[in-house]
C-alpha cells in the first residue's frame, strides 16, 4: 500500500506495504477483511439506505428518492426503534447528517439526477424513539452555477456549518451553505473540487478531516484546506451509499437493498494514523479562512482561524 503520511511537524512520507497494491489503498480481499458486519436492517421499509448517521449507540438512515418524508432510527441490533415523519413529501432525499443540537438530524433533499431542480431543500428533524410526525425546519438553497445532482450533506461539528458535495464523474465540488434563512432561497458558495461520484461523507468528530466515499473507495481530506491525504478501497457492497463516523471515530458503511448489513470498517493503518495525529493550522487553511470571511461566511472562517484543520500533503 502506497500512501502519503503527513503530520504537522514535517513533510509527507511514503508508507508502502508489499502486501497491497503500490497505487495505494487496499487490495479487494484486504478491504473485505477490514470490514465486519455490525448488524442488518430488519425493517422491510428500509429499502434504499442512502445515508447514515451513528450517534450515542443508535443509527439513523433514510431511503433514496421515492419515499415519503421520514427517517429511521435503528438500534445496535438493526431493529427500528423510531420513525420521524414529516410533510411535504421530499423530491429526492439522499443524505442525513448529525446536527450539533443533540437528537436532531439534517436531511438533504438534494438528489437531482436530471439536473433540473431550481433549488434543493435542507431539512432538520428530531430523531427519537417511537413514531412521530413533526413540522420540520425546511430551508431552500440553490447553486451559483445551475442545478447539480448531489448525495452528500456534511455538518461541521464545531459550529454546524453545512456543506453539500455534488455527484459527478468529473468536476464534482464541495459547496458551502450560508447561515440559513427561511422564506428565501439561500445561495451556496463553491469551495473546491473533490473526487467524483461521491455518494456520502462525514466529518471526523474533531472537525479536522472529511471522509468522502464513492461506490468503491473512501477519500480522506484535511479540513478546511481540503487537501487529499489519501484513499483506500472499500469492501464490496451491492450499492454502497452510506458512511457515518461515530464519536469514537468508528466508521460505518451502509448500502441500498432490503435487510442489508451495516459494516464496521477500519481504514488502513497509515490513514487511520493521520486521522488521529495532532495538527495545526497551515498557510492554506489561513488563506481559506480569509476567503470564507470575504464571502461573508464568518462562522466557517472563525472555525478555520481557530485551527479546525491541520494536516496537508506537500
């Protein structure tokens, strides 16, 4: 396995293992061995797990397009213990992300396979036990450069700054969400390009890294510099679309299908070490903070200036 390892104290070094491909990541059989089944969804209503959140011993997921407005709260055995319903019916829900407010979940009604939507919707609802119907917080947003398909919603854990990642083969990008206001269409801001065909992602609990997954790989970025630190092959899944990071840094993966397993996944040791290494803000992060502030995104800029990220490749 060839990976770039970087720390705050020096340049990147090459970490190579003869047992894995020189191009980086894990061989397919190694990727499968890096994952174990945590549980299987037992609820037949969960047919297309398109996003995943892991918090306080429970998991939250949502079906892909075509479902009514609802999220499922599932315990550690795969049993559904809560369903939160809301109206109006969303157009194409694709993502869930944990709110900083305990017990709440952000839902991304952001799918747009035909790239025709004039706006998307960002929705916040409670995750609870039992079956409840709520009136959600619902905000409209639009891209600055026309419609895009997206399946990933990120929430920065220190200040609840929201980000949307578009899903394209090439030209996929991270967009920042401004402080949300109801009754208007909130304008997203393009931050940077990222790898293509991203189906989900999450911040690490310390807010210093972002993991983005495609159907077959996971990419690790420093934040807010969004420097790509490395990638690894994911275990085989029918249509892998969910990724969650628990507060203890454990990574979980979900896939579409009925009674499908949620996997507990371990990154290659080199990448895992990067996520756990201490870091400090670099020059690129300082530049990012200035740019965010110039765009009026003071909350995100303050998080950067406080040293919310640190690890970069050189």
